[in-house]
C-alpha cells in the first residue's frame, strides 16, 4: 500500500477517536442531534464522512449522532446493500438497512429521539461544513416536516471534529512534515545556477518517488518553485523559461501526503554566500522569520484567529512593508487547506472564519510574505500544533536562507 493512503484499520482507529470527541462537542455547543444526510457520495461527497463514517455509500443515508438520556447514541440508516459494511465496523449503536425507502425509518427514529435541535451540514462560512446538497436538504425537510423549524447549521460541530486532531492524526501530520523537510534537505546538493523552475520541480519528483508518498495538492503545482525577482508567488506552476541566477533566491511551497495527512511548508534558498546577501533581502527575510516567531509567541487556545493575524500584519507594516494580501495561516489535515478556523484578516472574502476561536490540537500554518523592491518575494511557511498554553512547531522553523555556493 502507498504511504499516501491509510489502511482500513488505521482509518477505523481515527474514526473511533473522532467519535469519542462528539459527546463533548455536542454538549458544549448545546446541540442534541446531528444528522449527516447523503447519497451517492462517490459522486457528490460530504467531506465530514471521511472522519466519522469512513466510506462511500450509494442510496440515501442518514448518520445520526444524538444526546439521548445523557448519552451519545449513534445510528446508521442506510440502504440494505450498505448495511452489512456498517455493522462490521462496530461503531454504531444501531444499523438500520432499508429496502424501499428511508422515509419511514428516519421519521420514526427522529420521533422517538425527539431532539430540540437538528444540526445539518450547511454553512455560509466554511466550505468543509457545507456538504449537504440543496436537493438533499429539500428531501430531508419533507421527511422531517414537523422538525424543520429545529434545523440549524452543523458548522461548529464539523469545525471541531475536523480541527481538533487526534493523537493518531498528529503523528501522521508530524511524519508528513518530517518527510517534507528531509526531501528539502536532499534537494540542496542538486540545486545550481542556471536550472529552470521546471528542472527543479522534476528533481523534486525523483526524490519524492523514493518516499512513496502522495502530493498535498495537485502535482503540477507541487512544489511551487519561484526563481528570481520576476516571479509573483501564488498558485502558479513552475516555468521552463524562469532560471536560477547567482545573487538571486529560490522559493518553494511544498507539501506531501502521508497516509492521508498533509504537510505544507515553504523554504528559501540563496545562490551565493551568506555574506553576499543584499541588505534589502536580509531585512525582508529577518522580518518574515521574526514575524513567524511573533505569531507563535501569541497563539493560544481561546483567541480569535484574526487577532494573531493583526499582530503579524501590523509588525510587517511597521517594518516598512505593504501588508500581505492573504491570511496568515490556515488549518492543515487531510487537505493542505483543511477548512474551519482561520488566522486571517476581517475581510469579506473570509466571512466569519477569522472570528473562530483557536483550539487545542488544531494544526495551523504560519505564512507571512513580503514583496521587496528589487529581489522579488520573500516568504516562509511553518506548521504548528496548538497546545494547552500556546503552540509548538512541528519541525524546526527556518531562521535563514539555505545557501547554494
């Protein structure tokens, strides 16, 4: 099996860890019932399924998590062909396999449970919590017409389940980061003046093959390699006509997928000696490295993400630069951009996500950037785990350019 994928047993272990979080998440948010309502998830997935169900289903299905008589009860209402698989997993209190339709079974179960609130997977802010299609919402509203006034967004539930990494998830993310750093270090002796961005990316591909891992985002943009001052950073593929030069930098944005979990790190090389770095570049790099440390010193559970972003954004501006036009940091998990809370500014495009409270065991990037006048962009990206009292870097943060003589 590829190291990019989880085994069935490893996936089931994480699902059980996630299920153990749900009672506390529901009670904290004063929600007594959560329904995941899906069909043909191989074609139209709801991303939270991966964390609490673990496989695709075919016919209309309802996965119900409910606080009933002060206990968490879990029910799977699925088509008969999916029922045996759900029974074998051993994670449900009851599995109901239907033949002709889900309507009667679902209505009867909800009437028996009689919840005060019913959380559903729709969200105005968080794409990872917006898995319920409009058609399925209308079907559910028809089936549970007597309860439709109790419908609400499951965003706080999904954000917590997806964001609070379990012990197993943290180990896998850490391993992905370690592999990423190893490949960056192995790349160093292969770099030289005159290589195109595409040459560099292809050399990365050769090294990645030795680790049998996957890519944290589409391969053609991973790693993103940016040579010299003329290249704007962003989601841009490496170019065959952009070359490394003496006295210039090389930036990369690189992440692997190890057993289903991602890394997302940025590093910078300088083609020359340390003493040859222009003062303009030195000032910019030091500003970025110090900004990352400033963020890490201020991160702690219970803070709204925008407050960390503002601390760093103000610092960068006070050092004489324009503010970076992106968020400071995003969650990482099964995706490099994993949805949920955000360390970003209070801009319209981010909705309410920057107002979300940071929580222990979330994994975030910290990635400020600067555009210099004569040497292009300067950026680093680190990953941290939020702890009870602050945060910790997953791998050693960069403190200087990597020098290629």
